[in-house]
């Protein structure tokens, strides 16, 4: 990732309404028809070593009715993932928080299904989903899992390294054929205690604090850490923004990080849009068809750990450490 003003629209509309008001005789009563219940499914296949198999999650829900309430969704859903070669894996219903972080029945209406896939569902292979409801509705779609890749710095996949405080380094990886983008996530632990001496307001900070990074093209395989993480999280609230500013020159002593890089397929990229993450346009493109809409995307994920402190024989020094630019 190195790489003539007039009246505001809402004011003009209000002025026009005031001008028209004296000539209006009566309001016409309009009846709004009930909305049709349409299935919406968000399904993801993840291959993340050292797990022995790819796993899938599917979050299914319906649409809102005229009162803004979720229309009924039968629990009797049949969801199967078919790996290349024909091996089928049925997904079972699990708590909603497996699909949606921090979910609860009150705030996240819908049903979550999850399960491990057949061993043949590996990077570079095709996975198909079939979803059927008890009343005969269905959704189908397919994804091709991106090819495998490897993190090559600041340490190899699954390893841990140490960096002195107030240093930057590069998270680097090889390309993954079939990937359209590389979303990345860093979970920062110990951040509240490390920053609290600077400002009592950091007591309100989430710990761990999860921040987002993004290599937006299939050939962009480097992100500077930690200063290029959290660019999409700034301005979410004052405390988080201030914490991210504090990290622009590196991590403070007492903070550690787990960094995950994902090679994401076209379906994932075309659906995961919103805020500032719009790598291929502003409109979400579905990849499921049938009696509803949604996505079946896939990612290959690799993880490394970074700790702040003096390197030890058990935990080597990270590669590519550098001072922040002056």
C-alpha cells in the first residue's frame, strides 16, 4: 500500500415544500404493500493452517417487514458445501456469534451455520453451496478458493518475532493466484495499559483493539506495520483515533500483535464493501442465485505474531525493522 456552491439539497427541498404548501388541498392516502420475504445468505469458506481442513460459516436471514421487523425464518434449513470431486459436508446451526462478532439474538436476528469441509476443499479448488428451506426456497453459488501463499516477513507463517518499541516494519507475503485483494487484520493486546499513562481516556479503549489494513490489488503484497493499519478505523470514535495516532511511529512496550493476512477471492471483494473499503466499486455484487441473494466468498489466511521487547533466543528479532521517517 506504498504506493459554485448553492443552497444545500435538503434546504432547497424544504423551501420548495413551503412554496407549495398554500396551494395544497389535501393529502392522498397511500397504502404501502408488505415487502416480500427474501432470503439473504452471507457464506464464507476459510482455509487457515494449521487447521487441517477448510471451514465454512453461513449467516442466513430474511428481509424486514413494513414495521421494520425481521420476517420469519424457519430453523429447518439444509445447507451443504460440495468440494471439488463431489464430497458433501452438511453445516449445522451454531450460536450467532460464530458468524457475527458480538452478535446477540436481540441485535442480530438470523441464523448461523458452520462446519468443516472435506479434505479436498483446498486452495485452488472449487466449492459449491446448496441451501434449501423447508418451504422449498433455495440458494446456490460457487467460489474458487485462492491459491496458497506465504508470509515472508517480518517472520514466517505461524511464527513469533520481537521488535523494539517505536519501530516500523513491513508485513510481506507472496502473491496468491486467484486473489483479488489482501485484507489484513491486526489484533493489538495490552494497548490499554500501554497507553493509559498518556491519557486517562484510554481506559475506554477496546483491548484487544482490532484494526484493519488492506492491500487493494492482487499484486500489492506489502503493508507497513503498524502505521498502515487502522486507516479504515480512524474517526470511528475519538479514543480509537487518538490511539491509532499514537501508534504511527511503532508499538509501545507492553503491546503485542497477532497479524492475519487473507488472500480473498472475487466474490469476497465484490461483496465486502462499505465505508472506505470499495476496491472494485460502490455497489455490492452478489454471487448467490435463487430465491434471494448474498455471497459465497473464500479466503486463504496466514498469521504471524509480533511482540515488543528485547529479542531472546526463544523469540528472534523481526526482520526489516526500521525507524519511523522523520
